[in-house]
C-alpha cells in the first residue's frame, strides 16, 4: 500500500489551538483506499440480474488515517474511512446511525466504515467513535473471500437483516489489549444507544434500546489462531423491527416484518496455516428474543469451513457453509481464484451455489454496499441460486 506521508507544521497547528510556544511531536497522515469492480451475474427462481457491481473481492473504500507520537510511549491517532461505489463514482450507501440500522441512499461520501480517535501505549489502545464490532472480526477472519462478492460466507449476514448491531457500531468506546502478551489478544466494546431517559414505544421503556456490549478474546501463535466472541444489542421486547434475510422460522412469516427484542451473537473461530494452504472455520449462533410474541426466542445457527491456498501468483479460495433458523436451512458452496498482478492489483473470479430448504430463500449474491442484489419473489422459497463474478481490484 502506497503511503502519502507528511510532517505537520507545528507552528500552524499550535497557533490554530491558540497555544503558541508549544511543540508537536513527529506526526504522519496517510491516504489509502481500494477500488474494486466486477461483472456479477446472479440467478434465482424469480429471475436473473447482471451488471457491474462494486467490491467483488474487497470492499471499495477511501480513507485517511494519522498518528502523532506524544512521547513516553504514547501516541494519538485518527481514522476516517468511507465506503464508495466506483461503478458510479459516488459515495456508497450504508448504515450510519447509532447501533440501529438506518440505511441511507447512495450519495456523497460518508465515513460510515470507520470514524475514530484513539490513544495507544503500553496499556493497549483506547478507541472512540464508529468502529467494527468484536464479533464481526471472527466472521471476517473465517471467510476466505473476505466478506466480499458472491463468495461471502452465508452466515456472515444473517444478523444484518435486523436493526441489531452486527458489523459496526456508532457511539462506541473500545479497548484493545497490548500486543506483547505472548500471543493473547482481545477487544471489548461498549456502544451507546443515545436514547433519552424517557424514551418509550407503546408505553414500553426503550431508554436502553441500541446499547451494544461485546468482547472478543483470542490466541495467535505461529500458524494457529483461535478466538471466541460474545456480543449483545439491547432492545426492549417487541420494539425493534426485523427485516427479511431469506430465512423463515416460527413467528417470522407474514407480509409485515415481525417485532423482536435483544439479539445476542456468540461465535468461535479458528484457523491453521499449513503452508501450502490456510484452513479456517467458524461456528456461530445469533439469538433473537421475543420475536413476534413475548417469550418466543429464536436462534440462527451456522457454521462454515474455508481454505486459502497460494499457488505462485494465484490464490485458490473455497468455502462451504450452512445456516439454520428452525426448519429453514440454507447451504452455500463457493469456489474462486485470485491472480495477483502486483502487490496492489489483482484479477479474480468466483462462482457460488446456494441451496434452500424448509422455507429458506437465500441467494448467491454479494452483500456489500452498492451490490446488485438478487431478483426476489415467493418462487425463491426452497429454491436454488447460482452466482458468479469476474473483476479487478486496485489498492493504494
């Protein structure tokens, strides 16, 4: 990745703060990004959709990050990163608000991927703002397709149909363990729902709605990497609206999206690098409380296995996974390849197949911001779906 670094002008910065005479330590600012576009083709029983789609191999983004050495082993930093859609040249759609989904239409650039300030030292790192959740890191590490394109693990997005916090959290305070603990690593996060103390929905106290707590603890030594995570998004019973993620279970059917309460996400991830190939896997459960009626708790359970095998300039990728909600079940098989033209440029192709049963209707399409999405319809229930993409990725 090419870095655009510069030394900040101490006198100008200090004058702007109204504190002449102080000196700033060495600082740096980096511009970075990824542009990724692919031809994507996805077939479901309801029809076929094809065209140019962003982020087939890696999420397209533009970002700025910086660090200032404060001396004594301390450093301060910032990170601003926004999703973009290079297919149209505009800022990509995404979720921006406080731990409750609020999808916005594509338009100007928003720093919806990450917007944080941080303080780091021997104690670890304290990070404040909008950031990825501890649990999401387990899903991302277990996916050889890096949660991009039609190859994305089928259980990566089962939680994103609800208003729950799944991938990122706004209004968060996070802590990361220092990196000198003999392979032990960890992350904890608290994200505020920013609700007033008298907030109610239908006379139900919702002052804690949107509050997120989560933690992840892992161990990495040599070729072995294992981690467990547990997170919870708080909602009073029957006060959040669920969407349709292609799974159906007791209390989730019907034309209107059902109401629910809390969601808890539990996952265990592991990988081992054998040299010729890296193997990775995850088992996960997302438990929704009070779905449609009080006391009706539902659990989405899933697993996946993946492999990334480098062969010269190529990387061969494959994964198989399954997700279930009650009797509804979806299974996915994906196979892909990346040809690394250089350290920053790669061409790739992926094909995926999804099989549904028990009322499921998930599709073999990409899920990222600005993705085409599948053709939907009742004919997709218990049907199969096939998707493929061919694209080019450039990072800087």
